[in-house]
């Protein structure tokens, strides 16, 4: 006969301690040896609830390349789960801005008409998938994709303990290290049935290895357990709230709230909020560090948080690839741990974004195990320019690129502003030295340029500025940027134009038929104008521009 679980309900209105991040239930796993504590009717009821239909296979798509991914997994509403939909958000680690990932909400793989709750999440750098625990009668472990596809991988076994202790998995905290190990938390407790009460006894860091290789299934998964040792005096207040005896309805503080891996020191971090003294109405916040190998917990100084309360607690934490530690609260705001250097924290926090995701919510944060040893996103090796027949070819060599999405060549205009010249150049994520290039027309005696590197999360890095003295004459001319590979838009660069004026621009196809006609305003000196090509089919065209003074320019181009 399989193990049974006792669901313990926590009505939101009855909170005396902080609400958990789960859907309003804690689940105490009882072995068959201890079933004599419960009535036969309860056992039969639980047996019926554990019967489930066959799982349906789903295709899943990984998230963006690690280590760039920072995700929020959010379900609207309070602590009582009422079929609210779970959605995924991309979080910009620099600004805290959350962007909804379309395709949701997450659906129950057994009953697709129902929404599905998920927590204790982390992104596995080995495969780019999201993993987490579903709060339910048993702690089921799942793999999820950016398309909201989901696969059950098994059931997470709780630590083995001896009577009168019972143990259960806390489905609120989870995360990955950089090698693909998944960490979550668990605890043991003394339980009294009549009257019902729970007294936490020991707390655990739990590790599940080789998650990327786990096939879909419903069998038991057996991780390894390490007991936590709250090793310094600063842990005292939080530990008291953890170990306080309470009724099961109020047993909210059942361990670390979330876990995130910091590659700078190889430790797991969490940020907790708690009411101390109990029933005082004073809520504190505290940063904790846990050694996954030894279980030693080090606590940073706590501080009173004026904005925290029974309805606004920590939802999740995440160390980003930049070394920043982000903290999402259930009110929807993201805070940032004060950091004198990357991966090093003081214990204090500061507001990053007050409206990262819609609140109130239940949820979590997830990254791919933080940074990959902390390199800068891009390192420019050199930047050169070569002039030939009134064009300059710019080349930049990259010694390394981590999480780079694309590059933009920028040229300084007559007003001293840098503007993009040509199309974006996609990064190839080279593991070794690589050179990129782009050609632009000469339009000044001194060309001043730089390269902008844009990361997957929106972070920007610039190359050194390069000044080039040119020998090209000052004759007026028009050049179509990237003329052999246009798609939806044509950008014409007008150089050395003598006066402001309007030009009639006609576009002819390869057999000489007029297919587009419009007027554009051109400023003296150097300027760019754009023309919409979306209505034109693929092919070769001639761009003909002429003003009232009879000045005329002909340029060919190809639309893909």
C-alpha cells in the first residue's frame, strides 16, 4: 500500500505567521506504519483522492540560453488556490521589469481544462527547462517549457525519520546550481492529532542530481538530504519562529522560503520574512546563506521591513548572471540585495521595481544557477576601420561573449549623437575569438563610431570610440544601407546634401514598372530616411530620387 498524506488547510483569514508560497496547504507525508493514527474513513478518502488518470505527454520548448534567463512564476490571488492561472514572466535583472511570456496559463497535464499550480522552481542550465514542485497531496516534480508544456518526472520522497517524527517536503523553495543539481527543502516535525498540533524539529537541504536525464514518469524519486545547522547567533529570531509549536492551520514557517545558487562562493541563498515577536505585528526580513554540502546556515543581520506583513512576504529569490540577488515579494515588487561587489551581499535590500509582476500573487523566481563564474558579457579585443571608394568597413574582434544577443554599429551625426547605422548583427555566441564587420558610406571628414552590444536581458555594453579621418570627396550622394538584403524597411543615407529639401522618391521593379512613389524630406549635411517595403514582393528594384532643382540619385537594391 503506498504512503498516504494528510492535507492541512491554511485559511488566508486565519494567518498568524507569514503565509507560505504554496496554494494554501502543507502536506505531511505519513508512512504506512503511522496510519493507525488516523481513522479508516480518512484513509479511504485519501486513497480515492490519490487515484489519477494516465498522464498525457506534452512537447516542451526550452527557455532562452543560460545564464541569461531570469523568470518569475506567478499565480494571481491569495494563499487559497482557486484555479487561478500560473503565468511565466521574463524579468530584466537590471530594471526588475517583468514581461509576460505568452501561451499560458499553465495547465494540469492530467486534467487540461484545469489550471495548474507550480512552485519551488529553478531553470536547469544543462537543458534550459524550468523545473518545480506542484503543491498537492504528494510533492510531484515537473519539467516545464517556455511554451507552457509540462511533464511529470516523479514524486519527491521526504527524509526518512523515526516515529514519533514525521517528515514532509516543503514545496515553497527550490533552485539549481550551475552543474544541474536541483535543491529544495524539507523538514521533520512532531505531530499531535488530538488536538492537532505541529512542532517542527529538523530542517533539510535536499539535492536531486541528473534532473536533465529524468524521463517522464510518476515513480518515486530519492534525493539526498543534509540537515541544516543554524550556526550563528543572528539566526536566533528566525529559528524561534520556525520551531514554535502551532496548530497545523498556522504552521506556515516550515523552513527556508526559497533557494538560489551563488557561483561566487558555491553557496545557496535565501531571503526570509517573519513576524517577530510572534503576534507583535512587527515583520522582519533577513538574508540567509546555506552550505549545500555541510548544511551550515549563516544568517546576516535582520531588519524591520515596514512594507512586509501577513499578505506581503517573500515569493522568491534569484541570483542573476550579473551577480545581483533579486527578491520578489507577493505584492509584486522586486527588491535587490545591497552588493558591494558581484556575488557579495551586506544583508540589506533596496527597492528595484515596485510593479515587476501583477500582485497580489503567489509565486517564485528562477535562474540558471546564477553567473557562469562571473565574466563580463562581452570583451572587445580590437576595433578598426578601413576606407575604400567612399565606404568604410568597420571590424570588431570579440575575445569573449556571454549572453550577447546582437551588435549595433553606431555613427556620430552632426549634432554629436550616436545613431544606428544599418541592421543589427546577430551574435554567434562564440566560445573563442571572433570578428564581426559592417560597411557604411563615408559622410564626414572625420567618422566617429562605436559598437553597441545588447544582451538577451537588455543590458548594453559599448566598445571604445573610434575616430577615422577620411579622404573621400564631399560630393553629395545617396547610399541604401544593406542594399542587398532588405526585408521590410529601406534606409537611405543622404550624405553631403547642400540644403534642406524635398525629394520625390520613385521605386521601379526589374522590368521598369513604377511600384511605389512618395516624397521625403532631407536635411542638409547627413541624414537618414526610411521607406516601408512590406507591400513589395521579393525582387530587385531601382530607387530614384530627384528634387525640384534637378538633382537626381539612382540606387539599386534587393528585397528578400
